[in-house]
């Protein structure tokens, strides 16, 4: 797999508000199964190729605020790989990461590569279909009334990322 790491605008490097690029790739994903069956292999291959990756190694509790360090890692990455699996939408943490990644795409011209891991892009885009939709609906029922505005932001973000050119991974067997 080859990434063109110099693809972002060179004029943005003169802006003081732009963070240095300490990571080539930031991974956004949900779940131990995805981590062990897919991300760990991809991460290993990228690192062996000399690509600096950032992968959060801590299991996070739902409802926690995203740490400053995690947002900083997103900002300091050239590329974000978002692995959208059936359980991605059950995590407020992942959905908040997604909002930050899309912000970095707009402001810093960060490259985003969505990988649809055992879900179809249409399920993510419509966020009411299939197993992805079921999980997102359950999250919506758990959210406090004063946090309902986030549900709309997340829906818009999921629609936006599902419209990007990405890769589909469907496991056989």
C-alpha cells in the first residue's frame, strides 16, 4: 500500500495555527476484534514501510471526554484511516473522533481514507439501515436529552464520510 504523504498543501505549513505533522497515519476504529483481526496487521505493515502511525492503545469508557492528547494526535497526522465497523457507531468517543477528523480535513486538508469493515457504505450513509443503523439507534436512545444535538452532528459526519471514496472489506468464511 502506498500513500503520497506530501499531498497536503505546502502553503499551510507557514500558518502558526497548523500543527506539525508528527504522525503519517491516525487510526480511528472501534473494538478489540477490529484491532486484532485487521488494524494490527495494517499498522504493522505501515510501520515496517517506515510510515509513522498513531493508534490509541487504551479501551475507553463510553461517556468520557476525548482527551486533548487524542485530538492533538489527530491534528498532527497527515492521513486518518477510519475503519467503520458495525460497532463504530456505538461509541460517542469514535463519533467525536470522526467530527475532529472531518474538521482537520476541512481546515488542514488532512487526507481521509474510510474503510468499511463488514458494513456497506450505504449503511453508514443512511445510519438507519442494517446492523450499523441498529447500533446507532441504540446509542441515540442512551443519549441524555441535552446531548441530542450531538446526534445530528454525528449523523451529518457519518453521511459525509460515507460519501468519500474508500475501501470495502468483507470477510469471507
